[in-house]
C-alpha cells in the first residue's frame, strides 16, 4: 500500500512517545522484527493516534517478505497504499493484486487475506478509520456523496490520491503537527469517497444465500458465546440437523472462511479489546480461549501483523498523550 520505502521500519522517523524526545501527537510506534527469508525481513510498525474526530485511529507501516495474513475481517475500513513491490490478496472470492502506487480499500466485515506476490515482498501503509470518520470527511464536501460509501473495486488506481494518503499517514505517524495530520486525513478520505465510492448496492437475496447466512450467524453466535470452550464441529452440526460438510460449506459461503479461522480472528478481536483496557497479553490469551500467550501471538500477528505486546505498548503510549487539537 504506499510511502517511500526509506521510511519503513525506521522507528527514528516515527517520532517518540510522551516523555521522549519526539512529539506526542501520535503514540510511539512499536517495531516488530520479522524472520528472515531470502535476505528479507518482515517489519511492521503499529501506531495509535489520539483525538481524531474524538476517537483514536490506528496506523500500520509494514514491509512484508514472507508473512501471509490469515483470513480475517475488520470492524473498520482498512485503507492503504502500496509503496513498493506487489501485494496479493483474496477478497470477495477473487485473487487481486496491488502494485506500487495503488490505493487499497477493504470494507468493514469483508473477509480478506494478504501477502507478497513475489519473493522480494512488498511495502505498504495502512490506516483503519471507522465508518463515522468517512462520514465526517465528506460532510464538508460540496455536492452529493454516497450515504453509505461502497467501493466496488478494492484496488483504486489513483496515483495522486495514493501520494496524498502517504503524506497524511506520515504526518499522523510523526505527530509533529496534529492539525496538519488531521487536515490531510480528512482531505484524503473525502477525496477517496468523492472520486471512487458509490452507494452500497441493495442485497439480492437468494434461498441458498439466505440459508447459508442464517446458519453462519447461528454458528458464529454460538462460537462467540462459548469462546473459551467452543463446541466441536460435529456438535454444532448435529444441533442444526446438518452434516459437518453442509455446515462447513454454508459457513464458508457466508463468512469467507471456515469456522476455526473465524473463531481465531474473533478471539484476536476480543483480545485486542482486552489489551485496550489494560490487560497483559498473557491474561488476554487466557480470557479469550487461546492455549497460551504464544498461541495468541501467532494469531495476533497473522491477523494484525504485530505482536500483542507491541500493540499494547502503542495503545498505552496513546493513552498517555494529550489528544490532537
């Protein structure tokens, strides 16, 4: 997704946390070193910025050589720009590619993967705005805008927009001038919606889709309710009067991933909320049903790209900083 590769993985350019030498508009970024593969290193920086339209905003800076993200969803939009190399991801049932300069938009609740398409890997910048933030970015814009922004094409070939997103991401991450960061962010989100969004299409129900959705929602609710000691596939299928194959097919059709993968990413989401609230990673792992902290860490990195400890430190730094004006 985009930004000069020179910036990636260099914590000195990311500014300091409160009490450090750097400014405090953004939480101190946390670098997560990766494993080496063919001379390359996976590097990710997670930064939380406070006070953007009254809510925090998470930023990700990454260079990925070997990691492939597991199927997962976000409650927020994931809007990024490819900086270098070629990324591939599976989204809405299709394999897509994002080259340097391309803007990538993943809508809330849409299952997707992600990883390098070539051995040399790729670099990208990403931010995760909530739906209300996109609304705030468009209310000041003249002319009509979609009531519920929908992006039919997740890959947006708009180099000017990509460069604007890179500059907004950098300003927010460095935190030198919070007003500049927020202004750039709102401008780029407004331009994204104005130029490339359409109104969300009305869902066209079909008997199979409706039944698969009903089954998937029932299974997901039960897995969520029994997070620490989930039922077996056979137990859930029997309770629904289905074979395990029928349950798996319906769940995958509706959710874009099998039940075990949905449960793992849901546990990560719950663990993330616990880390936000101040729990230690080891505590969060136990409370959401992971076998141990190492198990949580593996899935946390597969879904979010950073370790639970690095994520928690970024959140704590953000909480210690005054909000952006």
